[in-house]
C-alpha cells in the first residue's frame, strides 16, 4: 500500500489510483499519512478526468468496471 501511495504522489498516474482503490476494496487499510500527503493524494485523485480512465483502461477493463 505504501508503494502505491508513493507511486500516486510521485507519478500521478490514473492506474495508481485504480490500484489503491483495489487494495482498499480487498481490506488493506491505508497507513497513517501526514496531512500534507493526504491533501496531495486527494488533489491527484480529484485531478483525474473521465478521459484518463477511458484512455488508460478502455481496452483492458470489462465494460461494467469501466462504467464504474
């Protein structure tokens, strides 16, 4: 989880956000984060647009997951 958070904060790729959600849905908790890291994470996640998902995942995800 820590590696994925670091990847999201450093690279800012939509796939890192997708992986974080997957890990959270599997029951892996977020580690303790500083307020600065939380703010930066939220900003990165909020910055993703629909097109980011369509371009990166359009050809590899099932349509029901892509619609989610």
